[in-house]
C-alpha cells in the first residue's frame, strides 16, 4: 500500500470508520455468548413447561 493509502487508512481508523480486527472479534464473541445464554434459557424454560413448573414463584 502506498504512503498515501496508509495515511487515509489511519485517518479512517481515527474517525471510527474502519473496525479493527479486535473490535470485530469482540463483537462476534459477544454475539456468540449472548446467543448461548438465550439458548440455555429457552431450553430451561422448555423443560420447566414440560414438568409443569414454569411460572411458579413469579
């Protein structure tokens, strides 16, 4: 990449236009974690409904 191209990329990074690899990785890990939480919660709710205990104590 030319020096001019590097300068433009640096300026875009400073302004927040380009996400860094770390930002993308963090975002993807966050999405994966939240998805697992929701799946586990849904599974627990399904099991509670099947046992007839869902909603007890709420």
